[in-house]
C-alpha cells in the first residue's frame, strides 16, 4: 500500500485540541493514504501537519530546527557566541552546498508541498458525513495557500525553484522521470501570486481565535502576495545584470536582466488592496498606554511581539517551542535560576547605531544630540531608577530600549529584593569571567521578544507594520510623489514615539528626493522590524549585503572592566561574496538531477 510520509510532532503548528490527542495515539511517522480522509479527525491532522512545516523562527539557535532560519545572526543585526550555530559558518564563508543545513529547507519544504498538493487533490473525497462541503472548501484553500507560502519561502532562500504542478508526484515514480528544471523567477512569483489569490477567494477574512489560532485567512494570503511581489520588484530580481548567465543547463534563462518598473506598481497595488480591504476591519497597529508618551511608545513596541495574536499580527505559527528566553537572557551570576541565561545572541554595534535618537534623527545627524563618549545619569523606560549610563545609549528612541540590553541596564524580569542589573564587563555578572560560552559575543544582547519563559507560543511571521513599509517602499519606486509614502512611514514613527516627517509643528524635514526617501524607508524598516527575520532578506533583495554583511563587525570590549569595556572593539571579520546572496542548491540534488542548475558562484 502506498504511504504518505508526514512530519509529526507532539507540538503542532495548528492549535486544534483534537490534533494533540491524536498525536498521543498514532505512530509518529506515517499515515496510510486510505486513512487520511476517512474521518474529520484524520483530515484535520493531515492538514495540521502541513501547517507544522511552517518555520519556527523562535528556534534559530539550531539552524534548520523546525525549519528555523539563520536570519538573525547571518544578517548585520546580531551574532551568536556558540560555534555550533550555522550562521558562524555563513559569516566566515565556511559553508558549502554539501552542508545539511543548506539542504534542510529544500527537502522539508518540498515534502510539505507534496503533502499540500495531495491534500488539494483529494480533500473532495473526504468522508462527507464528517467533512461537509464548507470544510472541504476552506481546507482546500488553506492547503493551497500553504503550498504557495512554502514555494515563496524557497524562492527567498534559493531563488528560482522547480514548480511541481498541481498533482502530487507518486512516490513510486522512477528517478529518471523526476529530473525537472528550475522555473524562471517570474514564473515562480506569478504562480505563487496566482495560488494565493485562488486561496483568498475561498477563505474568510475574520481572524480566528481560541484553538483555531494560526489558520490561514484571506488576509494572510493577500499579505503574502504583497511580500512575493515586493521580492520580485527588488533589485536582486529586477534588472540584475549579475545574473545574465544564470540559466538552466539547456540554456534557458532563469532571470530577466531588464528592469521592469511595472513590478513595483504591482507590488504597490497589492499592498493598497490589502490595506483597503483589511485595515482596520481585521488588523491595526498595536498601541499601549503608559505614564507618559515615551513609555507608552516603548510599551507598544515591546508588547507588539510578545502579546500573542494582537490586532497587528497578520500571521504566526501557533504553539511553537522557543529558545529565545535563554538565548537572550544575560548570565546574571549570583541571581535566581529563573533569571539566568546565556545572553549568547548578541546585537552588533551596527545595529545599535541604527536606532534613531529620541528626537527622531539618526545619530549621524549633527542635530541629533548624540554624544559618543562619557556617562550620564539616565532612567530608561523599563527601569525604576536613573542609572549611570554610557552616553551613546542615552536619549535614544523607544525602540532602542525594546531591542537592546546594554551594560548596566535593569533586567526585564526582576526576582527578589536585590535589583538585577546586567553587567557584561569582564568581571561582571554576565561577563566572560563567568562563562566562556554563555556570554554575549558583542557586549550587547538582543532584548526584543523575550518572554518570562520558553513555553510554546505564537512565533510571529508577519505583522501590519511590515505591510505599511512594503507599501511605502513600492510606492516610492513607482509613484515617488504619492502622499501615501509619508503617511504610512509616519504611522510607524508615530507609534514608535518619535517625530514624524513633514513641515508641521514637532515634525522633522521630510526626505527631499526619491533616493533620500528610499534610504529613510530602509532605515525605518531596519529598526521597526529588527530581529524579526526581515533584515537578512531585505539586504539581499536590495543587493546591499555585500556592504552590510562584509568586513569587520564591532561591539564592546568584552575583555575589559570599567571604562575599558566601552572601547569599540572588532568582534570578527565577515566574508560575503556575490554567491552568498542565495543559498546553494543542495549538492545531493545536483548530483541526481542533471537538469538542475546550481546557483551562481556555487559548486
């Protein structure tokens, strides 16, 4: 009897109670084809396990675990101390097409695509007594959207991929009949967009709750349509002359090297459609209160990632296990065990410097008020008292205090009567004298999205702020005089508690040209979406990673105490070449399929 192989786990990506019970009773590797659609329970669980292939980005400590990425620390945002983290290979050029981490996404997403295709083809034959026509329509649309999303994830990682078509491939098909070619990048994007549109037409717009958190809605499908079109319009895939020889073995091109301005127009139109349809009826920017405007902005920007399923979340992976708490909690020697961590995910100096000042200006602006040396008595929005603080970290915008744990800062979670103050100097409670492995590599620790524990939770994948900035970016490239550009960038800045762009009272001058606005939008994305697995892909689609992720990476002096700690210190020298814009196609796949082209620069 033929079998469909599933990826099962005791923790599901879809929060359906029946699924958890089911997994306690069924072997964790297979379901027979004949069983899948006999009952609603089996049908639900087959679909739930397609959902389970969604990436759990809360587990990036172990690259590839539950399809988690390398996206935080393989960008210029952060670095992992631990040598086993695969990003350290990537950042030093020591990665290869033969590595298992390279193959993970290719293998796992194609399994998920196969299972989704089987589901789409066969759900209509499900037990009609238990699975009525309404369920069949909804479930088919969910599986269709998931399949399109898996293809999108693959395109972001590998570039043009093999499109397998509507029908799933029989597992008994001889290998010589499976030697497919990669499709042109535009063909891939068009297919993804078309499938998301088809799915959206049969999905409800309402965001589900309770045990249904994590189900695909029409809004989710339309939001990922925006993401796909934005990727296609970006410099990596829109007129990239470097890919002139990027072809299949038979000579057919995989990329067009001719710039097409209409791609930006399509991306902007898709974003506008999403905003007009779903905002504010389904989604809106998250806000919070506080004793003053600055603290309220801090609370909003902090809680938007930690308050599960709030009104800004467009999509997240449900019930996802996390390593974030330990990775981002400092060592805190001498304090209770629940406040002890590794602090091993360290923010870079470049990321620290990217945050604006409280007056909304970058630190490079002469009017920003930035002071590069010395100390001040300063009370951070998360603190209950003023503390001696290095001037570089004084009077920064609220998102800085959300994102960065810096030296001599008050910890997020306090226990007992003695305040927990993080000290990363050599002899400090979180310094290298305490541990050679559970320590920050940079003298900063990523603070964003740290919860009280690492229990299963929603792993945020896409939120409304992202779509606002997508729209502004696409408009700036297609219609640079459009007033909506400033409108949506300013909505982000307003929520962040910093001055908006414009000529009114309390505003700062708006960028005066298309180029200046482009840089402003990119700067806004960098801080608003920091440590959310966005920056890695942004620097690649913009073709700037050869600058941002190449050369020296800096932090504080982890071997120093007192003022010596505050010396800007080179942490590592990163290597990024043209080939690193894409993951290589796994070598194993190249060996078995002579029609499969390797990515440029890879062997």
